[in-house]
C-alpha cells in the first residue's frame, strides 16, 4: 500500500543537520554565552577544563570553538561553494580576504560565494559586560554549479529590515511569520537577489531558504513546489509538538549539550499543512527547499 503522507523520512537533529543536494552542510549554533570581560571574550576563569583552540564541549551551555580568547572561528579558507549565515540572536564579526568586514546579528543574513577561494574569520564577540550574551545562528553551505565553482568570490549582506516576511493570521486568529531568505514565496515580497553564481540565481533551480514561526495553535499551508521533482527538508528546532499533514510530531529529547531539541526532520515533496500545538512556546522550523 502506498503511503499518502508527505513525510518521506524522519531524522533526529544534532549540531549538524542532514542535507539534500545541492545543500552540503547545515550547522545550528545555540550558545548561552556569559557576560563579557570587556575584551569581547568570557572571564578567563571560565575557560578551565576546555580544549582551547578546539572546544566544541558545550560546557556550561557554550563553546569556544576554535577561538582562543573570543569564541568563534579564526581565519580559515573556503572554495567552490557558498555559505549562508543567519544570526537570530547575538552578534557575529566577519572579515575576509576580499576586504569585506561586518558586524551583524538580530536577524541579519550574510551570503558569501567562496568561488575560486576566500579566507575569512567568524567570531562571536561578547559585547555585554553586565548581562549574558546568548548566540543563535545557522550556517548553511550551498554547493555551486560546476560551471561557477571557480567564479570570483562574492560577499552580500541582507540586513534584517530588508528581508521579506510573510505574515498570516489563520481563522482562529493565530499568527504565522515566514522569513524569506531565498526563493519566492506566494504572498510575500520578492526575495532579495542571490549572488549571481549561486544555484539560487538559476531560474529553474527551485532553491529556497525560509524560516517559519508559528504561534501556539497556528495553522499554515506550505505552498506546492514549482518543480515536479523538488524535495524539501523541514527542520523543526524549537517547540514541543506539531502536526504535519496528518502526522503529529513530538520533541523526542530536550537533553542536549547544544541546548537544541532533538526533533524529527521531514522531507516534503509538495505541500503540507503545519499546526503548532497550543503550548506556551511558539513553534519554529527552518525550511530549506531545493
């Protein structure tokens, strides 16, 4: 008997999330950084017991990663693909070999085409010395078409206030907000132009990156994909329960060193109706559609 469910498979979420081609990699950083020491880092006493230079321990709810004094990722190279960095909380300091520099956060997005090669740094400054410095971001690696892999590197910033959003209220008065990073979404303004060499810039690619937030009890229907063979990956990263088409999904674990719920992942071939259960916290998903 053929299943009519739009869910093709479910996978638990960790710090690195499974992907569908042309997406290569998706990381979720969710760090409860403490107050800063005035030099953009934590109190040195809090570094005891960490493998400084390669700290992914999530000790006390946060990691230094490859940073020595300031958490983050010092200079490193990329080539042949793109990075899309979405910072929901906190700030990220970026500098690269193109001469581009930016401090961004609070919903800002950086889209960098590595192309023939670029070096950059990504550091997480602890700006506040009188209160904690929570950080939450996603970084997506998107492959480049073979003919564009050696294109010159390219750097783009999407500032939060420029990014289109669809806001919908259902019949019960519950709101859904969809942030449109890439890919046209019916009812929303046109997405900002992707870098010229990107898969997202190809007219027939059907590549999209959307962040979906449903208030408790909200219902929203994901529009049908344009491509007959398009597969969608829906990441549920916050909330306790949702209904996806006819399937009720629940968070199967909230015990994680990264403070990220381990949750089901759904691949969606065409459409689905999502409903967040009426619980105190909103339901969040990040839909990466290819």
